[in-house]
C-alpha cells in the first residue's frame, strides 16, 4: 500500500493522518496553505502560524530566501531541505523558475552537494542499499510506501560527474536526476525512487571524515560486486516488474557491461552513455543548420574515449549511416582520444566499445607523435581537420588554445562541445573558445555558463545537458508502457530535440531550445520515444491521439488540493481515497 499523495485530477483527497504526522509528510504538507477547515479537521491549530496563504505566496517567499544566500551550495542545501519538507512547494518553485534553479538542483552545484553530502543529510529520501545489508534488499523494498514506484535512478557513487568516487555522497545524483524527471517532465514524485548502492569507497578523504554517513570500507569489486548488483536487479524485477531503471555515474569499467547485461532483462538505460549521446547528437544536428556541413561529411574528434565518449560516437555513427554514409566511411570520420592519445589499430587494452572507432595505422603513418610518443589533440586536429570537437574527459583545460586555434583555421564555424561536469571539469571555458576562434565557434557545454561578451553583445551559451533527454525518455516509456529501452528510442529523442532548435529558422539562433521550455521539450521527446517503442515492438500499439493524451495525462502540475478525513480507515492503511 502506498502513502497518501495528491495526484492530478483529484478533486480532494482523504487521509487519516493528523497534526505532526500530516505536516511531516513532504508530499502532503501544505505549510501555511492549509485552510481553516483543514486546520480544524486535522488538529493543525497552534502548529501553524495563523496566516492562511497560497502556493504562489509561498513560492515568492521561498524564492526571496533562496536569493539571499551567499553561495550556491547554501542554496542547494536550502532546496534539499525544502524538498524534504514540502514537495509540492519545492516543485512549484522549480517549475516556475527552472532556468534559475536547474543549476542549483543539478549540475554544476550537485557536484559539491555530493562531496559535502554528509554535512547536509537530515531526513531519509530514497534508499541506501549497503553491501552488509545485501541479504535485506527484498525486505527493504517491501515497504508499502514504495508500491507506486515507476522510475528508479541508481548509482554506486564511484564516478560522480568528473569528481570521481564520492561513496554514499553519490546519492545526490539520483535525488537530483529524479527531481528533473518531475520538474522537466511532470512525472509524479511519488512514483520515483532514488537508490544508492553503497559498496564502500576508495576515496580516503571520505573514509577519514568523521561525519561520513556511508559504509566505511574500501570498494567491493569483482565477483562480490557483480553478485551484489545481481541481487539488487533481481529484487527490483521481483518488486516492480514494469519499472524503468536508470543507471547513473557508474565507473566506465562497469557502466557499459552492466547495461549490456541487464538491458534485455528489464526496462533500463544508462544516462551517461545513452542520454549524453542523444543530447550530443541533437546538438550536432542543430549545428548543421548553421554550419551547412552535412552529417555525412562531418569529421568528429571525441576527447575522452570512455563509456560516454563511445556512446556519443556510436549514436552519431548510426545517424551518419541513416543519413546515407557507408559504415566504413562513417567510422573513419571519428577520432577518439584517450589517455594514450588517438586510438589506433593494434593498440592493447582496447574495449569493445572503442573497437569500431580505431583509426587505421596507414591513415596516421605521416602524423607526428608528441614528446610522450602518442598522437595528441593538437596533432589530431592538425591532420584530421575536424568540424566538431566533443569533450567528455573530465579534464579541465583539455581543449588547449593551440588545438582550438588550429581547428578554427580549417572550419569556418567550428563546433566545440566541452561537456564534462561540473563546471570546474569543463575542457574549456566558452569565453576562451570565443577568443581563440574569433567568435566563430558554436559552443555547447555540459553545465550552464553565463553569456559571453563579444563585440558589444552578449552571446548565450547552449547548455548541452542530458536534462533535454532523460525526463522525456521516462515520460515516453511510462506513457507507452514500454518493456525495454532501445537505441532507436534515443535516436528519436535526439531528433525530437533537434527539431525544436531555434537555429532551424535563424542561423544566429541558439542550437537548443532555452531551458525554460524543458517541459515542452520533454513532451515532444516523450511522443517520439513512445512512438518508436511501438515501432520497435516493445510497447502495445495505439493511435497517435490516444498516445498524446496518455502522455499529457502523466504530466503532474504542482498544486494543492483540499483534504478531508478518511471516512473508513482500515488498520495500518494510510492511503488516500481519491
């Protein structure tokens, strides 16, 4: 049985909770917006100040407090407290102020939130499944309040953004991602569940911290780790056979293999691999409207050949093939760079995901090795003459001035995407890129950056963030009742975002819609994803009008509804009667 929560379409809800018990339910708490009648019915007089307010007044009051804080971390902590106190108010603030709050709820501020998670943890949200409790996972899942769960975001905290192993602090990522599922796509918060798999940490700073809230143990690896993951997934399938499970911020050595292992056993995807690929593809497709360089003739350098970089290359490769390029020619258009330099044939320790993108030795035989004996970014740019440069390396400054200036010699409108998060890990700063390319670059960043002053004007910087993709993926999956998430669904998600690019009708327009339109974007993505799920045979077919109606019916708008006392409560039942 689930706990009470207001849903769209409810004229009112009934609950047996009263007094502190009612106020302490974040999804039911209205604060000062409880009416006089409700204060009578639920014994709230004295617990609340006498003023009876509205949701809009509460939003204005909380926004004023938010803006008075000195640092973004303080704002992050304030918003986390608000979410754990009054979820309707939290989401009303987020939806009405998405451009201002998105960087606070998620990147870049969530990075510091994960690093300092133990400082601000106060109230339970989501589930910490620690390795010592592996035998209790099913028992933990069996709580009544989880009956309505439809979307899970899970992390093991090992590769948080570009910050590395944060252990239990990685819980900030699932919490933040699911906040965007609701804020951007309207998926009801009561149907979401953040989970942190606490298998220890190798971050000595966390282990030495006396206030660290996680399991103080080095990370479990190998067969023990795999067995723990298997126990978790099996328990998820048993408890929620139709759930959507999103993997988030797992280390590269685990991310791809876990996705491949489980993608055909339940409805699941990895946002770092597939979501990042979709938004990068969307932005490249949008850039074509400005550069005029067709997709089939793009030459793309990807710095960071881990799971995210390979995911981007794989989706763009398929897009090129779909656009008419041969597979051989399309593969030759990619230049992946890792710690060992440009990936070429014959190199040891090449992963399965990297293998399709190895450059032939004869293609690079006349190139110049750097002082470390590898083909570095500058030499790759000098010889490959790329039209697009994408960074997912987590290495600040990886896009050097020399390399960017060299690229600008050969590309009239160089497309440059430093996508690593948080801001401190960005491969280059937009202002520098503009300077090095004489203002000609088309820039997309993983985290938000302020507009760049250039020749008397302020040039906005597109935030090429996964928030354009994953909320709509979730909404589309739920609306279609999809049993699996296919690669084609991500391709269609990217194309849906690209179709809304302001640059389509204006070469001076932005590559991506403004974040203030993320709800409209998510609905468009959901429609494309749901239709593709039907085409791929992983969802039941229905007509377009029915599908569109279903999508919109799932979009929850934060609002208060009247409460009444439950007439015939059953023992142990706290559910609302709608």
